[in-house]
C-alpha cells in the first residue's frame, strides 16, 4: 500500500484511539478536524491493515513497525490489487467488490473503519460529498461509539444493501452524510457477540479415514421451532496438526469421558480451523432444566 499520512507521532505503547491514513491535504485536514480527540497519523509506507476480531482493533503495519488503533479513517488507493486490507473472517477488500459502501464511508464486514473518500468497489459508487460533511459524519460515528461505551461499530448489511440498491436504481440519488442513524449500525462489545461456551478443551475427532486429537470450543441452544438441541463450535488441530477438509460425510466428536456425538464439518477459517455443527444430544453434558 504505497501511501502514508505525513502527520502525527508514533503512539506510545502501540495503541491509539483513531488513525488517519492517506497522502494529501484532505487527510491533513481530517486529522486536524478530528485531532481534538487525540487522533494520530501513521508512518510511511503502510503495508497492511488487519482487523483483530478479539480486540476490536486494527493492526496497522508499516515500514517502521505496527500499532493498533481502535478506529481507522482511510483514503483508499485506486488499485485494489495493491491494497492489503483484511476485515472480519479474513475477508479482503477485493472480496467486497460489486457493492457500494454506505454513503461511500462505511462498509459491512470492515468494522471500525471509515473511508474519507469512497473505496473503488462499484461502478455505481456515488461521488464523494463535501469533505467537511464526510469528516463531520465520521466524527459523529466515533462519538456514537464512545457514547454507547461500545468497542465496535459496523454498518449493517441490510442498510448497506438498501443504499446500494437505491444508488443503482436512481443515478440522481445523492444522500448527504449528515447525522448517522444509530439503527444503521451494529454497536457492540465482545460479550454481545460471543455466546458463553459450554465446553472448551481437548476432544477426539473421528472423521472418515482419520482419528485426530483436537481442541474445541463448543456452544449450543434448543431450537424453539424444531424442538431439538443445536450445537456448534470451532475445531483447531492439536499442536498445530492439520485438520481434514470439510466434506459431506458425518463425523463424530468425543470429549474426555463422554460419548461420540455425530456432527458435520463446515467451512475452514483463514487460520485453518473448522466449524462443526450437530443436531441432537451434544458431546458436552447439558445443565438440567430448572424445576418449576
């Protein structure tokens, strides 16, 4: 990523609240406008940005090291092929092609990230609004995050989809970025997103042609529609061991001292872990229902 902000100082301790990344006068103005809240720029050149799902921070890597801002305000380069930007679930910015960012500013799947100019993702992308309006909108989003004591702000998929639909249907559709509507965003902390784990620890995975020691994190819930218990979770190879490819065949998962529970392997995440799902009695013991 061959661009950088010629502004700011290296953040002590590696973590900052907000970072503005870009090359020109617009970024300098944004940094000055938002600098009342302690925004710093980043060093040249920036090589990669990746969202840390656990910490709700971006990792910004540059030739002079890395730091972890909560919020990134970014002017994207014109060439996506040279753009190393990774959001939730390892999704790259190139995989978001074909849609328009909400108001050209926020993009679902890339939380805590705001575009100072619209990213080059769609042929129907709207021209950017006045710089002052964009800066004001971003500032209010940051204020909203702080005011709600949340750690993550993300454009909702349905809101972004509706914006993109209207933009395609009417070339004159040019909504101004004024005050962000709270219902257009998901504002969360980690505890809101992660269900309590029913079991986390070692297990035995019996898959077609393989029997492996693995590490699992499992949860579940009774479904009120079908009346059955649905369990699910993540499987990681023990000691970095390689996991089998997901397939259509049934597998069995056994916890220490437990019984084999049938399930199915699903997609592999960017770190090589697998998702497993099952219906019926789970591999972990259930708490007895409370007496009435």
